[in-house]
C-alpha cells in the first residue's frame, strides 16, 4: 500500500465528529477514512483533562498501529484543547489536524460585533481557548456559554433508529435553556448575530438552534475549514490520493460503545450503510508504545 492509499483517521468522543467527517468526505471524496467514536466513554466535556489526554493517546496509537493512518483529524474541540499538543509531540511524523471554535471567522462574519460561543466546559475553560479569546481582544464582544449535558443528549438521541420524541424535547430544552441564558440574539446593535458551535456534536442540533434563534443568526461550525486544512496538509506531505475520477472508497466507522447508535447516526446523518459500522474494544487503560 502506498502512503496515499492509507486511510485518514478521524476521532471524537462519540458521534459528533461525524459532522467533520461529512465535510472531509465532501472535500476529499477519493480518500479512505476510518472514524472512531469513543462513545463508550462519551461525553468528554465534563471528564477533565487527564482522562481526555489518556483516551486521545490510546486512540491515536490504536489508529496508527491497526489502521496505518497517514493523518489524523481530531474531530473534537475538547480533545484538541486538552491533548493535541502532546499528541503532536508523541507522533512527530503524523500530520495532525485539530478543531477549535471558529472565533476568527465569526469576527469576520459578524456585523454587530456581538458573538455567542457554545461548547463543552472542557473546551471553554481550557488554556487553549483562553489564548484564542485573548488573541481577539477588542475585536468583538464574546458571550461564552458551556452547555453541560448537551453533547450527551445528542449521543443519546441516536439510541433508536427513529429519534424518540422525548430526545428531541430534551435537546431542544437544553438549547433553549443555554441560548436564553446568553442574552439577546438579533441583528440590531448590541445583539448577538453570530453563534459559534464550539463542539462538533452541536452541528446535529443546528435546526433546533435555528428555530429558536431565528433565520438571521449565523451559525459557525468548523467542518469545512478543517477539511480544507486536511487537504493542504496531505498536499504538503505528498500523500493526497490522485483525483482521477475513481469512485469514493468504503468508509469504516468504529465505536467503543454499542453498535446500533453509531449505525443510526451514520444512516440518519451521513446516509451511510449500517454495514460500514463495527465495534472496537479499546478499554480505558489501553496503551501502546507510541509509533514513530
Ligand atoms: N464533540 C466534542 C467536542 O467537539 C466533545 C463533546 C463531549 O464529548 O463532551 O468538543
């Protein structure tokens, strides 16, 4: 297998990173992907850094060893904030792309200069986020809101093939509670006209958010910029699959949790066949020597 034929690894605490995988597939249709949802351990957002770091290292090592990935996309803001720095140090030759809340694009897009940011507690209390916020000091007014429980509710909403009405009610109630605590959204002076989705799971409740906030509020996620950055990195390392019109290769989706929720998420959100999903046993405490 040539380097270009090796798959790109993508991982998240659970199904949220499928929103990034969607953008990656659109940008890089000839690439092979192996996606790992750590749903057996989700959510990461309220777990603390040490746990998230240990999982990030275990998953990265596993994807390198078992799937010989040529690059890794950390499709999780929480894991990026807690662990990408160390992951780069452990795997110096592995091209790594992380995600962070899209504050800079939000500053460019906002007309009122008032921007809401939602994410996990882990992401929004991290040093990495504090640095990002400080780098934009004076350029906009940010209202930052951790949304405890929202990623978990989105995970749970994949338990059944047809989403249960109670799940929709729960995710909507959480979206309503957190956005109403942030202040006024709107397009008038002093109102937030832009909301940054600082967690990859939240893309899957964007319809709820839109219906609560109205059609004029811009929602900013990171899927597309991350996909473009991945393409640039593969180009720079000469490992991009040649775009010669070959059909899109099969995708592998793995979960450390139950199989059905991943299958439901894959068919519901990405229109992928349930057969591309499988479980993987990667218990807490699993570790391998770093691959260099
Ligand atoms: N999807 C993840 C993120 O972007 C993590 C959500 C969670 O597990 O709490 O932050």
